[in-house]
C-alpha cells in the first residue's frame, strides 16, 4: 500500500471516528431531551390525577357530613381507599385525553384491582402493587401494548391507591428514527468528503517524498550524483529534502576527491615505478657492469623503493578519510614532538633542531599527531641548507616550526597544503607532495588548523594549532 493511500485511509478513519462520536453524543443528548419532555408531562399528569382523586374523596365526604348519617360517612371513608376511586373517575378528563395531551390513566387499589382502565391495556406490575400498598415511591418503565410503545409512570394517589399514567413514545421514536438516518447520512457523507479532501491534500504532502524516492532511484540506477530535489519549507519533509541534497553534495565531493586522488596517485606513482623498472632491467640485462656502476644503480633502486613506500603510506593515510575515527585520548603533545625531533636528528644529522617545548595535553590520536609533526619536521629539514637550524616551539597547543631556507614562493602559499602540489622551487627534489596535505588533514580531524608564512629574515614558518586541554579539565 502506498504512503498516499495510507494517509488517505488514516484521514478517513480519523474523520469517521470523530463524526461517529459526535453523532453518538448528539443522538444521546436528543434522545435524553425528548424523553425528558415526555417524563415532565407524565409527572404533571400524575399530579392532575392525584388532585382529581383527592377532590372526589373530599367532595363525597363533605356531602355526607351535612345532615348525613355518621355511619354512612365512615362507609364512604372506607370506599375512598377502594371503590371510592370509581367516583373519582368523573373528576378526570375523558379517557385517552388529559390536559390536551394524549395519555392513558389507570387507577388501581391496594389489592391490585383495576378501578379505572384506559383504552390501552397497562399491565399491573409488582412495582405498581407495592406502590398502591404504600411500600415504595414512583416507578418508571417502558412497555409495548396494543401496538404502541408506551412510557409508564406509576405513583401513589390518595390513601392506599396507585395511578399508572402512560403516554405513547411513537412520536419520540419517529423523531429518533429520522435522526438516526440523518446521522448515518452525515457519517457517510463526512467520511466520503474526508476521503476526497485527504486524497487531494495527500498529493501535496507526499509529493516531496515521491521526489526523494525518484531521486534515490535515479542515483541508484545511473550513478548520477547531480540530481537534486526541491527543498521547500521548514517542516520535516523540507528538512529531509535539504539533508538529502546535502548528503548528495558531500557524496559527490567525496567521489570527486577519490577520483582526483586516484588520478594524482597514478601520475605520481608512474615516475618512481618507471625509474625503478628501468634500473632493475639494466641490472638484469647487463651482468658485466662495473662494480661501481652496479653499486650506483643498486643505491638508486633502494632510494626509489623508499620513495615508493613513503608515497604508498601517504596514499593510505589520505584514503582513510571518511573512516570512523579511532577513540580519542589525552596525548602529551610535547612528548610527541620530542620523539619527532629525536627521529629528525637520526635521519638528518646535518640539521640542528632547537626545541622549546611547554608541557601540553591535547585530545586526539597519538599516531596521527605524530605523523603530522614528523611531516612538518621532515619538510623543514628538506628545505634547510646543510648545517642549517630548524626551530621548534610548542606553547598553548600551537606548534611552530621554522626553517632557514629559501622560503615559499608567494604564488605557492595558497596551494601548499593541497594534495600532490609541489612548488616551483622544489619540483626537482624528492617528495610526493602529500606530506603537508596529511598535516592539514590531521589538524582538521582534531579540530585544529595549519598555516604557513615567510619569515621576515628568510625561511618559512609553519604553525600547527590543536586545541589544548585546560589543566582544570585534566584534573
């Protein structure tokens, strides 16, 4: 199922539930109001019946008291609890009508005998007998009799009697029936309308996701990283499109960098490999070479092999760009620089290294920091005259390396840390053009930077800055 269809069904379901709940509540309120009106009318009718019964009893008793016989008055008092209900009937409106409202009234005595029956049979229930006997109060019930749905109220009247007042619920049922149909139509119409609106709105909502899907499929099928999707708005979909474009940009840059690295590496490897092959072929094809010539060729082979090994090592370091970085740890940068200076003194005995190192702790990878410092010192030693001095200063996370050579051509300064870049004044010397590129790569990995400038009195000054850890943080 497509995302658009899922959104459409979800929207329709939400609207359907909302409409059903609202319709159910509206129906319940309407039913309660309509039945409450019927109950109010029945209560009023019950009060009318009670007044009629009381009026009949007092009227008959009064007639007996005016010159009548006291024994007959006592007999009428007894009749007021039973047969006297028959005289009360003439004080009630005609059967089936009560205060201009269709109603039914049934009078029963304490024994459950019907003294006045309406046109529609109303069963005398146990609750009605208990009311007539004075054992309980009013009672409500719904019954079906004579094809009618009745609402019945049973109440006590007089002394030891009860009245059952009923009213047809046919009108209420008709209204509720029509209301149910209206609710069903509203629910169906609301759901259909919600489906249409959700389908229309889902098109605009899903469109960016569709564009993302098409772009991803295009990249997968063609390998073309130049495809982009419109990134509009600051919502989740807009941010997703922007991040997708940024990811493609970074991936495109990474692929371009890899292609450039491969092309440059192929070019740089061609020269030492060709020279090495030539020397080896000469040694193989001419076994009668003089010993001094053979010795010179073998020295060239060793030097070319070392140059080739250094170039491969540099390429491996640069190829690791993008890999997950190893765990960082606290590194004594002054100790790393001291080891690099000792190494420089061993490999370049004709160069003097002067060092001023302050204790410095940085967070990083010891091997990579050591490689960057070694490359800086090797570069300074290579560009120093025989017997020259390389000054090394470390303070506050800044390593300053200065040589006393020819300095850097101003045109080369912006490109000195690019991969495989070699200045015009050093192209005839050994080197791959990757050492300083590795220095910049390591500095950026550790949140730092590297820069170069020419000293006023000659030579070049390189600055490697790595954020140092404050003493308070180390404790």
